[in-house]
C-alpha cells in the first residue's frame, strides 16, 4: 500500500499517521503500527487510514471530532469523525458532496425519500439543495446512529428524518447483522440469524408521511429491483427517480412507469416523469 496524500499541516492537525509514514518508507504497516505514539495514531486499519487520508487530500478538514468542508454552492457541511471509538466517515461523502453524483442541477421542488441513507450524507445533501423534507431509510444500526448525529451536527433535524428500517415485502420485522461505518456503503443487507430486529417498511408507507412527494433516491445494493416489482403505483407519486443499479440497468422497467431517462452517470440513473 502506497499513500502519498497527506502531510503535517501548519495549524497542527494530525494526519493519518500510519499511511503518511508508509508513503515515505519502505517499511510495512506492522512496523509503523508498532512504532506510532498514541498522539500520532488516528486509525486502526488500513482501510480507515485510506478513507481519512483520501478525504483530507480532497480538502476535508478536521476540527474536534468532526470533518468539515466549506462548499461554494452549499455552505459548510460537517460529519462525525469517530463513533464509539471507531471511524465514522465513509468515502461516500466525497462522492455526494465533491463529485455531486446525485446532482443534475435542477431544483428540488418538494419532499425526498432516500432509500440507503447511510451516515446521512445524501439526505443532508438533498436538504442543502432545497428539499422541503427528506425521509431516509437506513437498516444498519451503526450507520443509522451516525446519521442521527450528522443531521444534528448540521442543524437539519427540522427537515431531515432517518428511520432505522429496511425495505422488505416478506416480513414486517427482519433480523439482520450490523456493520461498522467503514465499508458499510457496499453491504447488501439481507435477513440473517441475529438478535438485531429491524422493522420493514414499503414505499407506500413512506409516501403517506410526505406532504409533497417529489423525488425518490434508491441506492440499496439491489433492493431497487424489489421496489420496482412491488411498488409500481407508489413510484408514480414522484416526479423524479434517482437510482444506482447493481445488476442490469432497469431503464425499461422505469420508463414503463411513465418516466424518461435524463441522465446516466456510471451506474447512477436519473429519471423524470413524462409530461
């Protein structure tokens, strides 16, 4: 692993120490892990170091227990850095706020449903873009709890609400396994033997909680196909659909509901209802 993204800063911010030292040394991870002082170490695994290092390289700064960035069009945004002693940051904040993968630069004219809210990055992004209300769904308890902290940190409790729930059409309660924040963005959540019980909801349940449904975003590692099979009528309440697909792109299935594909960015598809 070679990382050349960080260095010590003038204002005293600590860098991702192990990754930084490895970038200037031929010695491996184990050596640097053993020789780092408590003040130097910010992360416990190579993956954690990569994420913190990567975000600092892209202009995210550290203050107290959060990382923040001042964005020209959105203002300042903050994310919790550690939660219960573990890194609480995902590189998805770079995708959402720096690359703006969900932004087609059109006005959000109402309420948003966000399936796959993660640590709250995309719900916060949609609120800062102008959504009247954002209702997010995140099944994994740890990312969900981090999302609550991030919503509070950005003072958006009055407009952003995230539920610890799962989209499921077979049972009203689903038992799942939790996951640390790091790496959780790519986890396919499925029923498993576990003591963690999460309630299931449907899109029609969520629509009933909205005043003015405008947009639904789906990034749920495959559950978008279940939604398309079971929720054809509920999806018609929305004017805009953003979807990250994980198998075959379901363009035809969405267009049959009366939508037109307007943007395709990698695996991100954006549809608008036909006029």
